[in-house]
C-alpha cells in the first residue's frame, strides 16, 4: 500500500533538487583545511509548493502577508539543518535553506524552506 501511495506522490513531483552542506575539507596535497560547499544529494525528485498566509493587524496598519515555501520529497533522504537546497521546477531554479525540522510521513517528508541568504 505504501508503495502505491509513494508512486502516486512521485507523479506529482515535477522538480529536482540538489542538497549542499558547508563542510570542512582537507586538501590532500597541502593538508590545509578550508570550508567548501559539498553535495550531499543530487537530482532528487521533489515538489516545491507555496502558500500565502495573511494576518490582519489589529493596529490598522494593514494586512501582513507571509509566503510559506514547502518542499516535498522522499523520506529516505537526510537533509541536515542549515543546508542549501537548489530546486529546479517549471523552468526556474532558486536556492533555499532548510528552516525547520521536516514533517515525516509514511511515504515522504515535507520541509519548510527560507530563501537562501548565504552561509552563516
């Protein structure tokens, strides 16, 4: 049953993502350790979705609109906090950062994302 649900979900996953982590890497020749962007996972099938959340201010300042960005992908992938995720979907590519713990489900995970602003 899980397999059929997963296959149905994967038909909706029209994007691909690559996950990067900022790691210490030692040069094998000089033995100097530097920080570099390292690929953890590449070309993962996924789906990026957007949801607008609005709240009306009690002070009369107007409505506040916040956009929530969510990434759905297989739950077999470990996506660490603070990593960079490059998503390509519908002909557009953008960089995001994982902002919270993933929602884990039987056949997939959902991760709330923020716009990537650079490595901390």
